[in-house]
C-alpha cells in the first residue's frame, strides 16, 4: 500500500447555520452549495492526489499529467475560493459597510466606497460564463479581478481578501438567471470584519 505523504482535504464546517444568510441566500442554496458543490472540489483534489502519489510510489499507474494537474488545480482553487467565500459572509444587514483602516484603504485605492462597489459589482455582473470576482492585495495595493472558472485564479504573490461566487449554482434557485440582483444583494451579507482581518 502506498505510504501517502500529503494530508487529504476535508470539507470545512460553515461558520453559521445553513439558513443564516436568508433572505439573501436561502437555506436550500447554502445546503446544496456546501454539501454538494464544495464537497465535489474536496473530493476532486483528493482523487488527483491519489493518482499523483501512486505514480510517485512507482505502482505502475500511468497517468495523464496534463489532465491530473488540471484537475488538481481546478478543484484546489474551487476549495480555496469557497473556504474564503463562506467566511466572507454573515447575517444580512442593510447598513452593512466597512469601517476603520479597511474603509480608509478602499477610499485611498478606489476614491470612495461607492466607487469600489461600482467596480466590484461591474466586474461581478460581467464575468463571462462561470467564475468569481475577488478583491486582492498586492503589496500596498488593492485590485479587483475576475476569475473565470477556477483555473485562472493565479495572480502570483497576492492575498485574497474578498470573493463572490458567480457560478449559477450559487444563486440560480433564488434569483434564476438574474445575476445582477444576486450581486446587488451580496453587499448586505459581507463580513467586513473578516475582510479587514485578511488585510495585511
């Protein structure tokens, strides 16, 4: 039997109950999103690692490295993004906004929180196909980026502060094909304390 050297991933618990984000995101979506979609990424990473470790151990397994590495990258990125996404969220509040040093940094980099919201929302509503939008930190600078699918995540040596999942599975049961309405509602459930804690 192969002596596995890498720890296998496990599905992390949510930091709140499945109905905690209602009415912005329903219990039904949160349950499916976490227990099926996020779990699928965890399972995918582990399956790719199994293949790689068996090949490394000389067990005679011939693998398609291009395909396996793609699977590993895709599923690991999906797992990492979802793990940040869950912590970026909290119970809905209509007056939800950043404060303190995070707000100061946003104002410095984007001109105002309103301008930041407009750019983040515009990026979210215009992602082609499936993907994410992220606020990232690169040294002293903040940037908003689009991530199509999961495999185009890499902007090297940056820190991810805030993400929004705009794959249809994240909103379709509640908003059908109206991604814009979902994006507009997202501002009410951002956990700005978590975003601030990620800011170096």
